[in-house]
C-alpha cells in the first residue's frame, strides 16, 4: 500500500503507534517506544519518495527490534537491570540493513532476561493470563496484536518458533549464518540465530531477506549472496511436495492429534517417519553447548552484578561452569552427525512437518515461557524452520506447526510452506481443528 501510494509512511507509523497505545497497557510488548522519533523517520521517508529517489523493499514499514539488538541512540538494555541505561552508538548490522531498505525502527520489543528463560512482563494477546513464550516475547506479541507488521527476534533454543506458535503468527528462523549477528547480544555463538515474525509467510520472507548478508563482525556469517526468499515464498513448488511428518516425545496429545489430522488431510503427500538416530538426545547436546557458552559469554555481566540476576539465570550459569570441556567439545560434533541423518531423510522428502511447540501457551501462573523441546534439535542443526499458525485448540488458543528444511535451502522451504498453506486452505478442514 505504501509502494502504491495508497498510504503514506507517516500514516502507517501513526496507525501502529495508536495501536500500541491502545493495547500496550495490557500486553507489555515494548521495552522502549519513541513515537516522535518514529514519526520523524516516517516523514523523512515520505519526503524521499516524493523527491523521486529510489526506495527500498521495506520503505515506510514499521519494524520492532528485540531488545538484545543494538540500535544507535536508542536503549538496548537486554531485559536486565545490568543493561539499564545502555544506549549503543551504532546499529547492529541487521538494523543497518533494515534502515537501508526504508524500515521505520519504531522501538525495542521486550525480551526475557538476557534472552534466557526467566519470564518477561509480556502477555499473550489471545489470553492475557498466558505466556507469549520467550525469549522473543515482545516481538511475537507486537506482531500478533497488530502493533507492527514485522518484528525481529533471536533463537538459541526455540525463541522465535515457540513464541510464534503461542501467539498465532509466522515465525521464521533461517539457516545458521544467514543473518549476521554483529551488534547482537552473544549468549551462545554456536547456536544464536536471528529470525523474524510476521503475519504471513511472504512478509517473514521479505524481512529475513532484507536482513540477510555477510557480516564481517560475525565469524559464522555466510559469505554468500543474499537469497531470493520473497519470490520463493510466493511460488508453488515445481513438483507436489512430500512431507515427512514427525511427532516428538513431550508433545501434548491435542498437538499430536492435530498433526495427525493434517497428515490425513494431505493424503499421500505426507508420510509418518521416526526421527533419525540421535535426535532423542539432540536437545540435551544443545543445552550443554548453550549453558557452557553462556557461562563464558555472560561472565563479565555476572562478575559485575550477579546479585541482580534471577535465580534461574544464576543456576544456569552455575551449571554451565560445571560442564567438562570434553562434553562440550563432543556436543559440538553432533551438528554434523545429526545433519547427516537429516540428509538421508530430506533426500526422500521435501520438508519435515512437526509441532512448533508442545501445545498451546501455558498459563503465566506456571512460571514458564514454555518448553523448547520441539525446537532445540533444529537450532543445533542450524537448519531453517518456519512456524505456520494453522491450528487452534478447543478454546481457540493458537497451536503452530513447523516446517524444517535442509541447511541453506531456505527458499525451497518457503515454497513448501506456501504449498502447505494453499493445500489446507483449498482442501476440506481436518476434523476437529480450527484455523486461526
């Protein structure tokens, strides 16, 4: 609409700020919003467009940035008292790319404490008594509540895929290394991955495509051309895909039943498979790496203010310090081992279909952001994953499914996602399921 002139960047930004003002008191998705600065960005972008200058792919589109990602002149406080008052002097590279594409950086979304497991103040927009998930809680809420069309998150276990499932939006975690992490809080260098939230697969593809590219500040950044993800997300595959349907121990019965009904609706285009060898222990290896690296990366913060950390974070850091170097190094080897098993499976199937979370969002009273058990293996493998908000439970709470593809084949995965959404929309509704 902005590109066609049907709406200005200023009007789009004003509408988002109005929606934030209406819903933020209950949902608490934002750590920082500067409406005046956002409107100034929008007016400058409108002036640029009127001048006839070239505009970018996200020209005038408001975007929320998780509060572990640096934004020049705007607070980035990591969801922790230890980051209070921290204002970076320069943008993270991904933010630089977003600005170059014309995005309006509207503010910083709430994160859990240092992007770990301690629940944040954010509330699920479908039921304010429930968690939106973590650690990218505010980003998922902001998109689900219509506060912004796009938001950026990070994932070290399940922090993009799980909140997207709980909040009923699309979450896209691209292949490891696709988006540079220069200027992003480092929790676990082997695992940390930047991703995005949107209300459609195409929007999520555009967001990630815009952020993708080599980053000299990130040793794991891929030195490859930026992928054409948006085009792929709008295409149908040349051949009808075959999905490997994989259920995981720990998924709630209603999630298992819903997944089975999707498989039934897809008929011969879905085949039930078991996880490759080693995957039952995969999240344990991921956790070993996560805690060991977090103990190292957060040591300066812990030394400066351990007393200001939550009990949960302190316990995790203490556990990380006890992990033997032998066990940590052995865990690193499992990325290659697990991907070898995936290669065999994905040589026969186009993508893996599995739960995005164990079930619907837990109650806040349970004191959890939900289990990452459905996500950790895929983060360890570094493969692309996308949450599709296809299901709801009997009470209307969202339950997402996720599609998994080969590492580096993000575009192919998005084509399959487009096909799956189209196939389920055109076919008969699976019995007992509600589309969100």
